[in-house]
């Protein structure tokens, strides 16, 4: 039974990729039949996408560091008596807060650049 899991994962991944390619091809063919140009439907480049992901990852990293220092400062090196759940909550909270701050900073930078343009 254990041997079927990798096989099923491989077949599922192959079917997903094949299905996506098949549906994209069908969509392009339908556009051509209606007289539309499929190349016009492509999405525009997003110039700030790397900035957004970069600031998000920096925010997550700072959040992890802040959570580490907070947990070590509150609980010390040893977590006992069911306090592991509180430490996990601190980690997730800091990741969310600092990741969100990174996205807010990205938004402010984009807005400032677009207003200046």
C-alpha cells in the first residue's frame, strides 16, 4: 500500500499539468474561433511584484526573530507545563503582523512611485 502513494502523487501531478495545458489550449482555440487574438489576453508585467515578495519575506524574517526573542524572554530556554501552544501562537502572530507590515510598506512605496509618475 505504501508503494502506491508515490505513484498516485506522480500520476496526479502529471494529470494536473496535462489538464491545465489542455484547458489553456482549448481556451486559445475558442478565442481564435471567435476572432480574438490570444496574445492580447496576456497579463501585463507587474513591476513591483519582486518588491512585494521581498518585503513580505523580510517582514516574515523579522517576525520570526521578534517571536524568537519574545519567546526566549518570556519563557526562557525551557518550555514546560503546556506553554508550547502559547509559544506557537506568538510565532504565528509575529509572522502575520510583520509580514503584513512588509506588504503595507510595499503598498506605500508603490503608491508613492505611481503618484510621482
